[in-house]
C-alpha cells in the first residue's frame, strides 16, 4: 500500500453561509460553493499545496468532525484491502461520499 497524503479535512456545520464568511472573509481562505448528490457544500483552501477544508451541512453533535480525508495512489479499494490484511476494523465499506467520490471509514488503534 502506498503512503497516503492528507487531502482534506471534512467538517459537519450547521450554517454554510456563516461558515463561508468565517473562512473566506475573516480567515482569508479561497471558498468555493459546490453541489454534490446530497446538496450544497463548501470547499475552503489556503493554497494549492495545502489540504482543503470541506464543510457539509448537517445537524451533527460536536465531536463528529473533522473527518480526515486521504489522497491515495492505486485507489481506495486497494487501500481498504491492505487495511483488512492488517486486521484494521472497517466501519463503513467503500461507498459513495456526499461529493460523489468514494469513501470508507476505519477505526484507528484507539477506536
């Protein structure tokens, strides 16, 4: 399995407009509104070589985000298979993410 790169941090937020103002107007990130199959979301970037912040609207309790998103060479199926071979517990198998990409969730050693 290749070494993953940090691609994005995914946050659940209650208000996209308030989040866009905070990260764009106050913090100076480039903020772009996008549409996925589950509706609108934001991508905030501090620069080309920096991980993106992705904000998705949801009424989630504190502690459910951020979700760490890795970029993978070779694809997600290969990475998940390698995790399984190392007895890592897969919580959510490969499935479609809110932005239309692919996702899978696994537990780190501390759960």
